[in-house]
C-alpha cells in the first residue's frame, strides 16, 4: 500500500442511505409480532410500518443518527481527529429528522452533501435490541430517492475529483447502483481505491446482477459470516469454509489486475479473516464479557470505519483490521453507533 497517502480534507467519499435510528430494548414477542429475527437486517414492508410508532409510544425509543456508511465515516473521523477527511452522499427529506442527521454528522467531523427531496420523509431504521442481539428494519423513504444527477452538481463533482478512496454499502445497491458504478469507475480511472461492504445477506440474494457489475471494481470487500455465505451461494462458490470462501472471493475477476482484491470477513468474537494477495491471516478479536456488551448495533459499521481510518493513511491491512476491531469493541459498549472520549487507538 502507498504510504504517501495523506490524511487531507475530502480524501474519502462514502455513499449510502442516511437513516435516523429509532432504537429500543424490546421483548421477543415484539419481534414475533412483526415477523422479525433477533439478528435481522431487512427492508421494511407494509406490515412493518406501525412498528416505528409503536417503538416511540410503548418502548421509550431513542433517536440515534444512523445509516451504515454515515456511521462508518463518523467513526473514521473520530479516530482520525482531522475534520472533513470524509464526505458523505445520500438522500434525505426536507424535515427535522434530516436536520438531526446533518447536525450529528457535522459535529463528528463529516462533510455531508445530501440530496434533499420533498417527495418523502427522511428514512428511519427500527433497531430492536434483545439482550446482545439487534434486529434492524429499515424504512428507506427519502433515502431511496437518490439519483446519479446529484453527483453531477458542481460541489459534488469537485469532491469526487479530489477523493482517493470511495466507499459504498451493499444496502445502497438496492437504491442507486448507477451512482455506485459511477464512483467505482472514477476510482478505477484515477487508480484509486474502491471499497464495498456486503451489508446484509439479502443484498447477494436479491441484487446479484448489479453486485456482479460492481465486483470487478472492488479493491477491498467487507462482510460478516452470514453475508459471506449468502454471497458464496449466490455466486456459485461451492466451498462452505469461510476462509476458503474469502480466498475465492478475492480471486474473482478484477479490472485492476495490478492490485489484488483484499477480502475481510468478520466472525463476531472469532478471529477476523483477512485475505491479501491470496494469503490468509487470522486476526484475533478482544472478547468482551456479557456485562460489557451494551448494544451490538453498529459494530459492523464501526469496524469498517476503523479500517478505513487507517487505510487512508497507507497503513498495512493488518493494522486496518486491528483498528476496525478496536472501533467495534468500543462501540459495542455504547448504545447505537456512538462513541465517547477521544480515540486512543495506537498502531503496533
């Protein structure tokens, strides 16, 4: 990795779904009522729409700025301690929820270039916490109104031209694959890095075609166990061992053949699988006690944020993973994807 990369303004661009999390501790009966699983990550259907009000009325829910990529960029900024390294694209409504999201992101050092629509309210995500599990049910609303035309605005084009790292969530594949491909092509043309997160099993299951178009651009791919397994099934990878799956994913066709794809698979409290240059490295995770775990919601977002914070500095990928583990471990001790105090991550 090029160690000359500087942590300068606008070096990392992220694109995703800005959502306001409506988070509450609930019982398993509520999950059953809305046909949800303890560790789901799904898109809301009509049957889920009453859930958001029910959480606010019956469960003393709290509002937390969310959206996977926006969370990751906030965490990266927390670790980097240099404002405006990260710029975020996404679509919000013209409402108070959008103001909360913007204020939180800006306070954490992220530059936001939201597309604003009058056609829908800002998206929300129900976060149902049961013990150490969390079930996510996203009502994208305004988030799904994002259009590639927003990226053509002068202020957006300027940021895209300056960026050296581009990050997109699998969740956003369901919204605007054209926008992701536009950023991926820009990364490829400039010899820059394009990073993606598989985000949830349903992305590989239901959006294989657009994902297949993006994959040749992907320099670094994140996923957890269930996401990697869903990807393997969708893409005809016969191996069932996660390490073997990761190696197979790394070897799938790539446009920039000079830079082999890096694959990172997280496994909860089991070691993180890192595949770099076809070689597997297992990086241990700090195991927390049950009492230390407050909320696992946002752990994956935090991991990606920690990883990206080191990647933009040119650190080795093993260091990127260690910072991802550090960030996830910190966030798990808080409610939602939030953090406290100053980051004290130290490289080896």
